[in-house]
C-alpha cells in the first residue's frame, strides 16, 4: 500500500507530504543536477469506528489501518520536448500502488511557477502526458518482443503468447488515443499478465489541488474509474500537522474545523486503492485490518495470520453498526446477531471478524 506523491516542481508536493505524515522533509528534492531523494513515511488511516471500538473494549493496544506515502522527486515537464522518464525516478514510480498528483492552484510571486503562469488544468494534462508517453514506450517495446518471439517460434504456448499480443495491441491503441490505462477493464488473467509491468497510467490517481487561503477548488472532470480529486490548503495543513496535539486541537476548534483536511485525503487515498477495513476486537487489541474489496473470508483471515487462512473453518461475523448499537459482544451473542460465514463469504467494509480455524 504505497502511494507516490508526484507533481511538477514548485507544486508544493513535499509540503503536502509533511502535512500527511507530520514530517519535516526539506523541500526542493529534484531529479537531475543533484541528489535524488525519496522521503517515505507510514501514516494511520483515521477511522472513527476504531476509536469507538477502542472506547467499547478498552484494549491494551489499538491499531489503525496504514498507508505508506513516498515523496518522489519533482518531475520536470517541457511541453515542447517530452521524453522518457529515466533511472531511479521511473523505478520508484513503478513500485507504487497508486499516485497522488499535487497540482498547484495558488499564485505566489515569491515562488515562480516553472511553466510560467498558474494553470491547474494545464498541469494535470502535462503530468498525464509524461506518464502516458512512458507507458506507450513500455507497451511498444513489450509488443515488439512478443511479436518477434512468435515469428521465431521461440514460445512454448503459442495460444497464450497470441493472447498477450492481442492484449498489448489493445493497450497500445488505447494509449495512442491519449487515454490512461486505468480507464480500461481487464480480466483477472489480464491483470496477472500486467502485474509486473509497472504501467504508470494503470495505477489509481488522486489529483490533489494545492490551494491558497480561501481559494476554491478548480473546476475539473467528474471522478472516473480509479481516479478522484480533492483540494486542501497545503501550507496551512502542514502547519497544523506540525503543531503539538493540544495546540492543533485548539486551533481547529477556534476556526470551527471538524478535522484536518488531510484526514479526508488519507481516507480517500486508502479508498482509491480499492481497499477496505475489517476489524478484530478484544481486551488485548482492537485492530483495523486492510484487505482488498471483494476479498473472501479466507483471504481476510490470511491478512491476520497465514495459519488462519490455511486452517480456515468459519468466520464469526457482525457488522460494526450492529455491534455498537447493541453495546457489547455479550449482548450480540445473547440476541443471536453473530453470523457464521463460510469460505465464499465476501468480507464487507466494517465487518468485525472472529476466525475459527483448525490447528
């Protein structure tokens, strides 16, 4: 669960990274001309359900779901001379599960924009083009290799190789229309075939508008498949994140702010990756576990421990809202609200599970 924070130079992406992670990373880490640095931090996913369950069970430990953010060097953009991303930058981006593109929407004479005027729509297009051209190059190279292997007869399974050729022809045609691969639908077999490619436009994308004080979000296209937008005041959010907890709480209360805007961004990031939370509860620990949407009960059990997946028998399940309404597990059991589900049960966001398994 790694999200790469990207953006054009001077977009404020390191400011956003510091706000998300309560960090103090220096700004200005760039590719070319100097060191290439990637700042990484793990953050908790804010979840009031975990808070409520912790208050109910008073456990020794409370553990939230987590997302890792990586602040990747600013990507230089030259609209008149696009080219392939090089070396460590491309390698880092390919490892990410999703991308958070920080787009500058504020004007500041002290911080000139690298492309001249501030134009968020242009910057989104510029970044999309940089990522897309790299995918096009990658797909073209792969397609050439596949077709050459077929011509030379160097493949063991010609039918499978031909399927791969057809898949990459589809990718190529889609990219040539300047469309990101995240818009495409793939079968499970095709997903597996592409899993090691690191295609950048196939990754979920969150566009994060970095706003000035009192500024509204720019008009943008409606969120699409594996694509979303949000707006924050990066500088203000970083200042709040770096305050002592008591000071930050007083600040938020004074300005009638329910929660830092970055909490919403973190939750949106988590959701964008196609993830959901289920919970385990007890006196020792209340914990949010992360599993992909659509996962069956044995897969969720395996997230807790591989032995639970291997020996899975049944899952004792209750919804979060059912449990909190009843007030305790004892009351839920007394009223027969705990369900026994088998191997084909698709775990839902907010489920509370107790796994029964054979040793």
